[in-house]
């Protein structure tokens, strides 16, 4: 982080003012010892961070104070979390040690601060980014507050991200979308999840964000008037319930509206459910369900409901603890209105998630809401993963946002992610049931193990102790628990087979008077393997031959080198071997694309690299882009809002290079367009091609169109010079008679 002059007197007064404001807010819920610790933490960070400044130039110490405020006000955490939030960067960024934290604040706060501290440079790992994710996520097992404070830290960083360079903004947004947003959802932090999504959209889709924000602002007055008009006919009946209630009208998140526009391919003006009406009642827990259904009855007496849009998360709460009754009705002027009905307790849990859940522990069996999920996290951590990325991918499958409710033969309900299979269910019941599953019935009908489950399915699993998982099973499962257990079983089987190779190698080295431990690691490395088990397995299965010790140079009874290269080894199967280093291919003999590139990579011309434009997103001049260094295929240029960008930027940032356009290009870029409209016959094709070819002078690469019961869907591939020309194409075609929507295609 930027370092500069020490905190000035004026800045210190501002810092002290912010801290006193925080202290006043937290005092009512803190004891004297808590206040002493909070003040002590403040004094420590003011001194430790005194020469550090943020990218904006302000003293760094403002950041931990604001993170502590978010923890208290927006997440609902207590004194221990406030102290830990104040100290969250002090070990990572200053000379303060964990031992000093332990001495000053005790082992509990030391452990939380340790969980929040990134790995330092002494850790020799290829992907430190994934390892840091794993370290934070591992803390879920012993103290969830680590992750909640990390959420507050990420939220403040995003709120102040404008001071960051664009490339770093893109990377932080990718990390957020990849792991923090789904984790916020899983922990029930709805408001934080929504803000994460909105800020990430603001970074990756700035034009779309500004357009929707502007339209929401312009329609705010009309929206408020409509909400009053909607609620007025029900007010008298609601008052008859003789309960305290309040009504809120909230606009949908900008990112949520954007997603609807993309999925439904309709303009903003045709998204009718731009807001939701929330009715919140203040009643005792035992009356919550009946009162909420009475309110539902009042609403549906006044307005016609849409039955398929009824969601009862009161009877069956979501797996993240969310409880609410949702319905959509046809309100005044024929507009669809989503109504959410809940109690004050439900609203508190919906807004603050996991933190609020503990406040109501013991109420309506809420103490079990997260227990099963945390058990799954523990199981994942207990499973051996080949690397942090493998763990991360398994963990992410536990962060699902859509779920299915299925049942055991005895009627016990299990919650699984949407898309889960019958085999996932078997592993969800118990690892041994999954390992030995031989046949599975869904609703008394025998189905393949990869059968995708639906809400309400009842599943019965038949097991056989001789059954074992196979690699094919990985393709039949989606949950992290199932996949990690399958891989673990396969590794154990591989280890057992490898023991035969190990024993044979041990005997050979012993007979030749070589010490096994002194030479084994050299043999593993010289044969190109990452680990001893991989090498033992290759020997046991015959993938490679037992080493001929006569071909090695020996010094002090140790194998140190090969006497000569063995040509035949070039054809050896390389599964499990160390991959070659991925380096930029500079000064390549392979010529780049015709025409000099107008892209700069880290400030240098792209022409010195082997490169190509990613087919998944087809960038054109003017798109925000980045370079990704592939394994053996040179540099790929991606759009930052490419479907693959989040995964690449979040997991492989060490392979990502800054890319930017420089000047105008003479190159034509290929892009694909989707068109939907009213099928009025052959004239549609003629008007579209005439607009493109004759009016806009656009070269059409391919054109396919299909009519379906009164409407058509078309896909056109065209050559454009830049994004401005592409936008002109989209605008011009969108104005043609019969065309309902025209969008640029982003491949999955």
C-alpha cells in the first residue's frame, strides 16, 4: 500500500472523530473490558499504520475503523469482532506480530486476526491467491467471525475502489463475484451480496449500470405513488388484524434488473417487477406463520395472484436460514408486483444472515440452520485435495443459490443444489452410502446415477460393500462433498496400488546398496513427477519402467544425474508430471495476425507475443480487455465481462496481463448478434440484410434465422471495426419494424 507522510494533527482529529462515533454506537452493547480492548486496539493501529496511506491518499487507519463499523452496524457483530476488525491488517501490513496481539488481547482475538492475515512470501505455493482463499474459508470451522469480518473488509474496499487502477478493479471484482458474493448469499447477508453484485456490475458494465441507475432515479416518484396506490385498498383489512406492521417498497437491485434485461432480452421499460413490496409484522414467534398467511389471504382477495410465483419459505426455510412468504400479483394498471411477507425476526435474519441467526438460536429450531453446511465444510477440509484450487472449486459448489428439496424413504427432507443428481443424494446421506451405491430409485423408479433431481423427489439408494467409486462418477456429481469424497477414494486406491511400486523400488535400491530416502526424491523429480505417490503408481501400473541404476551418475552413494538422455522417454505418458512453466512467448518465430496490433500488453506492443482473440467473447476494439497467458497456446485476449473472466481473474491472476487498446486498428473483428422479433415473413430477412449491407456497409459472415409460432430468432455473425460501430449496428437493427430485441451474444 502507498506509504507517505505521517498522520497530521488535522487528520488525527478526523480519525479520532470517526473512532469516537464508532465507540458511541457500540457502547450500549459492550462491557468495561470490551471498551478497554477497543480503545487499546485503536491506539495500536493509529501508531502501526501512521505512515501508511490508501490509494486515495487518506490515512490508512480510516479503513479498519470503517470495517469495524460495518461489522457492528451492517452485520450485527459484537465487541470481539470490532476489536478484530480494527486489527485485521496490522500483522499483515506492519511490524506488529501475532505474539504481541496475543499478549495484548488474548488468544481468541489473536486467532481471528491470524485467520484474516494473508500468507506471506515465505510460503512457496504456485497460486497464493487460492491458498489465501482457502486459509480464510478454513476459518469457518473454528470461528465464522473471520469470514464475516472479511466480508466487511471486502465491502469497504469495493465502496472505495474508484481510487484503484482499472486493472486492479477488474481483478477485485472477479474475486468478489467468484467467491465473496456466493459466500455472502450462503451466509444470508442479502444486503451485502446485493451491493457486491451492483459494484461489480458498475466496474464490468459501467454503461449498463449508469443507464439503469438513471432510469430508476427518474421513475422513483412514479414508483412511490404506485406503491401507495397498491397498498391503499388493503390497509383497512390489514388494520383489522390488530398487529403492528410496516410496508416498504424497494426497487430491485440494479444488477438484478440488468440480469433480467439480458435473460429476457427486453428493454428496461418492459421490466414490470422493478420493485418489491415488503410487509413486515411485529408478532410473537408462535403467531408468525398464521399472521403471514392471513396477510397473504388479504392481498389475494384484493389482487389476482399468479399461482406459480408463490414461494413458501416460512414452512420450509432456505438452507441459509431465509424465511419469507413471496407471491406475485397483478396490481393496478395490470402490472406485476412481487410481495414479500415476513415477521420482524425473519426480516432481521434476511438482512443480517448468519450473525442474526445466533441472536435467535433455539427459536423454531434455527440452531440447526447452518450446522449441516458447516459439517460439509469440515468434511471438505478433512479431505485431501491436490491443491487449493481443487478445494476452492469443491467449496464453491456448497455456495449454491438455487436449491431442490428432496426426501428419504422415511420422509426426512434434504436440501441440495439445483442440478444435483441421485448420486449426489447418496453422498449427502453418508459417505459410505455414496461409496457403495449400486442402484438408485427416484419415486420408486430405477434411474441412472446421474439422474438430475427435482423438488419433491423421494430417493432410495441400494448399496453393495463391493462397489467402489470410479473416475466416471465425477461426471455424475455436482456437489463438493460427493466430488471430494470420490477423489479421496480414488487417491486411496491409487495409494494402495502404488505401495507395490514402492516396495519393488525399495528392494531394487536396497540390493544395489543405495539408501531409499537419500535417493527417492531425486528419482521422482528426474522422471518428471510431482509427488512420490504419483511415481509409485506409475511404476506399479507399468506406465514407466523400473529405473536402470546403471544409467545414473553416482556421488557419495547418491544418484545425482543421468549419464545420458534416453530418447525413448520422450514418448512416456506424462499423466501426473510437472507442467512446463507458462511464459510469454516473446520474439516468436510465428507471425502474429496480419496487420500490426493496436493492443498494448503491460505497455508493450502485443505483436511480440503469440496471441489470439478468445472465441468465448470475441473482443472488438473499444471493449475493456485483459490478456491471459495460457498453457502452451500463447496469449488470449478476453473481454473483462467474458463468461470465463471471473474464473480466470479470481484463480489465475498471476497469469493475467494488463491489456489496453492504443490507437485505431485496421483489423475487422468478428462478433455475433442475436435478434428476436415478430415473424412477418421473408420481408424480415430482407430488411435486416438491407440495413446491414446497404445502409451500414457491414460485411455479414453468417446469418441463420428460424420462425417459431409467430416470432423469429436470428443469429448473425458480422465484421465490425470497433465497439462504436457495433453499437450502431445494434441500434439500427433494433429500430426496424418487427424487431423486439437485438443483443450481442456472449457465449457460455
